């Protein structure tokens, strides 16, 4: 389960860093207001979240869907904390952190289901 969590975090931040270095994203610390850039970030985070759920289920010694579910709940809780922590901050569109929280549970569970179907 932790492997899935760290995979999502490392892939997301790594992709962020590459896009900042390529100047696709504004410099770190500046708000990212462009909706298209936020959709891009949400898209690859969704893909990485599905992969994280798959990975959590794949490496689980038993009960793979339980591992994916626990990871999904952790993602949901962290997403809600992110929504609350960033409220009132001018970091970009308000829908973005909400979308991260809303997609955490279903996307992680989808990864677990994909593992089960193989």
C-alpha cells in the first residue's frame, strides 16, 4: 500500500517538476490560473492514482482490494485536507483541489479492480 502511495507522490511531483523546468507551468510559488494547465495536472494525477491503486493491489500479500481501499481512503482524506488547507489561498482555480479529493477514491479503486481483472 505504501508503495502505491509513494509511486503516486513521486510520479506527480516529478511530472510537476519537469513541466516547471520546461516552462509549461509557471515558476514554483506562482498561482497556476490557466484552466488548461490544471486539467493537464488533474489528468496525469488521475492516471498516476489509478496506477497507485493497481500497484497497492499488486504487491499486497493478501486481500488486494482491501489494500487498494485503504490507499483510496488515505487519498480521499489527504485530498479533503488539501481542500481545507488551501481555502482562501490564491493558488489557482478552486475546482482543482476539490477534483483531486473527489477523484481519489474511485480512481484508486479502479486501479485495484484492474489488478483483479488481469
